[in-house]
């Protein structure tokens, strides 16, 4: 199996939980790719989906794991695939279609401008669902960015298996999250 790990906004391949996940999978003989996505300080749909299109081999041996905006990039990439292409599974950590308005106001105008296309550009959920294999979405009950109503979107639109973690924030190093067994278990269950 080949697992592709896609980091979040203002992050990189050294995201603690993703590094731990990569190491945990490599010790189990998974092939793992953790690319640095283009301009992580200001992610764009075209650049991130384009990077995945050049990197990922979408077949029954591919598993996609994303964090935050990396989940959006993965879903948009999956939606772009021809109907006869699909991956084995998709694990989404802190995925979102909407962001917490109060938090985004605190983040400032630039952050809101970066998030706006990701929120407002329609996503072809049926195509992403068809190409995504078995989909798991992992949320935290105290994520300052991702309102919990997002879990209903992922369950309804993608048929995602939902996992709700307690007190993991946005699953970042700043939140003290350095390992994430639920993501590892989701990959191993595929």
C-alpha cells in the first residue's frame, strides 16, 4: 500500500502527528509519501490539487490522509478523477467545509481571503465519494477552527465513518497532538 499524507495550512511534512503516522506506517511496510505542498502559508485549490495530480497514483493500493485544508485538497483531487479511477481509502483529520467565524475574524483579513475560495468553490461530493474508497473523518470536540456541524456534512455527503476525539484541538503540535492512533487504526482497517 502507498499512503500519501497531506499536511495542513501553514504547516509541512514535519507536522508532529503526520510524522508519527508516517513512521508508524513505514514500520509496517507501507510506502509513505509526505510532500511539501505549494505555498503552505497561502494554499490555493489549483496549486494543491495540481500537486496531488502529479504525485498520486490513484489505484486500489493508494490511501490518502489529509489534515485540515489538506482534506479539502484531497477531496477536490478525488472529484477531478475520471469515473474509472479510485483509491482504496481516504482518512480526513479535522476536515472542513466551513470554518468558525469567530476564530477566522481573529485570524484576520488575509486568512479569511485565503479560506474564502476553499469555502465558496463548490465541491462535487458524489464524484469525491465515488473515488475516495472507504472514507473516515476524524474530528475533535474542541477544534477552534472546525465547527462540529461539519461532521454532518461529511457523513451525509461522503458516507464517511465518523470519529470524534476529545480535547485534540485542531490536531496540531500547538495543541500537543503528536500521535493520532485513530488515524493509524483507520489506515490499518483498510
